[in-house]
């Protein structure tokens, strides 16, 4: 319906103006700044309807209006297209991430880059081990009866464990054990690999059985109980710039970022189809985040999401620009991990 479409245009104009100026928006300013093709009186009527429907509200001290969470939600849902990043921005992403030397460096650079592009707090989840596969298992002899077991995943993550063996180990047995482990586990998804350990103990050559049995408990622990998922966080200083946009105090949000659990849960819930998820204000179940918006997407190789990344900021943010930045960075991180 034509008037619904026009009201949506009015809402879009209010969101854009409020995000860029941080001032409540009046009908006169809208008529002057945007080519809405109708009189200020019609815009006033449209704003009254939008207010009645809960999409905009009047801050008590002002004649203008500001978007509500519901208004931002409609704005995001009805974005016709997320504007792509400029060639210069894409080149900057490539240049910045290409210099990374390992997984830690990739993720550290990713949060710095996202924080710079969006002026928000950036968060990246370490690749989840359960979604990774075994690239290689290395066995290093430390002493006559002690081994170091190193698991390297296809996402570049490394887990190390020391194994105490009940007997002294011959050097040839270490090489044989390494070959045995890699033929059993290389390429296996971590979620499936733990189930292969009992068979390995049963089918190992007799002279290796005691050694495989000693290693197996550590193997199960490394494969089945992945190291805790972690977040890398950057750009928290950006919160100081937007502190006044948060109702009440910034403290609950800062605590949630520091404790990581709440934010990790949000960031790791990714859409398998690769869509950018936007959670606005009250849509965030945890009260520390009810004054914030979270824009997130999965990153990974092929059609497999390995983790999530995104930004946290006030509900008054540049949604189209931030969604584009989050999506572009995630795509590039996925490519980097696929090549590594």
C-alpha cells in the first residue's frame, strides 16, 4: 500500500538522520533534508501513525522523534540491500589481514580492523574445535617416559598435552605411534574423532598397545573436551564515544564483555545460510545487552561455519554500513583460513 511504503520511507529518513546527528528528528527537518515528495503536514501525520504503532517515540525534552527498538527492527528487516564496501575499504581489509602470521594474529587483526571500520566494539570467536577437523597429530618425546602430544586442527588451532607413560619408550615406537595416530585421525572431524579412540587401542600392534593405551586417555580429553571457546575483543574504547547512547550505565555491558559468556553465546549462534544476524535492544535476552545491538555473522571455509564474529554497540548505529563491514571481514577471514 502506497501510504505504508511512504511511512517506511519516513521511518528510514528518521533512522538515518538520528544515527548521523544524534538529535531527535522533526517533520520540518525531514521535509528539508529528504525528498519525500509530500508536505510537512503529511510527514507530521505519518510520524503520528509511526509513533502510535511504536516505531518512533518522543524523548521528553524534545519536539523531535527518535526510533524505538521496534523501529530499528523494521528498518533493518526492510533494508533493500546492504551497501557493499568500497574498493578502497576491501583493499584495506586484504592488506591488513594478509600480514597475519598465525591464527591468533588473524583474529587479533580481525577485531582491530572491525573496530576501525565500524567504530564499535568488535568480537571474534575462536574457531570452535567441535566444528574443526584434525590436520595433524605430532608426538614428541620429552624424556624416556614422557611424551608431548600436539593436536593441530584445519583451522590452525593448536592444543598440547603431556602424556606420562608407565614404561620407557623406544624412539622407533614414537615414530610408529605418530604414523598410527595420523592414519587413524587425520582429516577426521573432532566431533567424530573421539569415538575412534577405543578401536585404536584394540587394533594397535601388540608391542605398541601399552603406549597407545597411555596416550588414549589424553587423546579423548584433547579431542572430546575441546579447550574452552574464547572471544577476542577489540575497540572497547569506542564505547566511551557512545556512552550517552546507553540507557543507565555502561557497567553491565562492560562486565558482560569481560566475562565473555553472554557475548560468546550470542556471537556463536550463527545462521547456517551465512546471513548477517542483527539483534536489537530488548531482543537480546540478557539484561546487560538490552540497551545494545549485536550484529554478527558466521565465518568459515566452504559451507562450514567455524565460529562467529561481529560487533556490539548502541542501538543508534549505522546498520547498513556495519552489516556490510561484518559480512566482508567474515568472508575474508574464511578465505584466509581456507588457504592456511
